[in-house]
């Protein structure tokens, strides 16, 4: 596990990631005003991924303009999560938890909801401690978290992957939000051998700490994290994007490139491996993790909001 950026390494491998359980009972944390939803079309294309398409970074040899083709879009314009597209994770069958041992309880309306063109993922302190069932070993907790993914419904290698989101409006430590991608199949072995792509990961212990990362067996942390990326006022709406080619990933926050990186895997992997296989989309809202530990100031609930998710090829 890597300091700060390590997160859900045990996803889908029936094991709990983490540290000791930390109590999350606390008063309300310092908050900032929540702005109104900005409905204006951003640089990412027209709503629904239709209309104008983003231009690819590289043109053809004849300087002809090439554009991305939309392959996935969810505008969250309904009244409930589209379960034909998104899988709401349960710790009971995925073994997935957080560093704070939050229990994932699936598509519970207290943790996952859709309305007004916005998806809401919430981590919360429950009224009473309860038994969280886990194939790797049950545990007692009083916190629940939220994670949804396109596991086995949509995955893609290469292209443009973009999220429009805002993170919880707190300045207290202990809240952790993530927009990320994970391999559909573990072609090169369990984590981190088959890779992980973090498009934007937010830690409330450092309010502007929004980081992209690549996890794989090769170059060591911190060289696989985009420390040149951050976000002022992350509680406002921002767009987080990665453009993924065979040998390079370019991370853009609000249209501005903040980190471009390649990767160098350890043998026996070579070239563009392990980032040459389809990855699925995933979004998480939990408590805690490493230097972002829960304190008495941590809020009793924290919600990440997502306006849309769009993917192009």
C-alpha cells in the first residue's frame, strides 16, 4: 500500500483493505457554501456525449482533424441509479471496505441516490454499531460508505474518460472521495500487477489535495502520482479527465493538463503493460485512510456529487 494515495487495493478479491477501526462520531465540520449546479455545457461535449466531439490531441499525418467517438455516457437525469449500467458494491460479496472499515451496503438510498441531474454518493455514521458481513472476515462498524462501478457492464482500453463532480463541502480531515478505474480482468495478476488508474482522488485533510495516480508494479511511489495536480475549491463543480493512449496518460482538470506520464513495468511485463487491457469505471465515497484519518471534527456524513460521466474512444 502506498502512503496517502493507497485506497481500495483489495477490490473484488475478497479481502479488507485498511487499518484499525476509528470512531467517526463527531460534530459537524467546518463547511463551505454549496454552489448551485452549473448546467452550462463544458468542454467535454454536448449533453449525452452527442453533438460536437472533442478533438484528439494528435492529428493524422495529413493534419486532418480527428475526433473522439462517444462510447459511454450517464447524465444522471433520472430518479434512481441505472442498475443496468452501475453495480452498487456490497462488502458482503465483494470484500470491499475502506481504511476506516466502512461497510458498503449496496444501493441503499441513504448512501446512493439520484435526482435533479445529480448522483449522490454518501458516507455516513449510522445510529448504532452493526455487523458488516465480509467474505474475508466479518467486522463491527458504525459507518457505511458508497461505491458504484461499471464492473461487467462497461469497460474500455484507451480513450478519453471524464467525470464532472464536486467533493464534500468540508475542511475537516477524514473524508475521502475517488473517481477511478480498475481492470475488468486481472490479466497480469492481483493488485497492483494488473494496474489501477485514479483520475481524481480527494483527501479532506488537505483541502486542495486532488490527485491522479497510476498503481502498478514498476516505478515506485511517489513518481506514479501527479503531485502537480490540485484543485482550489474542490467543493465546486469541476471536470476531471484522463486521455489514455498506448504509452501515455494525460490528466486534465478543468481542461488544463496538470500531469502527463508514461509507465515502466517490472519484468516480465513490457511496453504498455499492464495498461493495455479494458478498465471499468468506479466512484467511491468513504471515510479515513492513512494520513487522512478520522478525527473528532470529521462530519457524520459526507456526500460526493456527480453531474455526469462520459467516455470517448
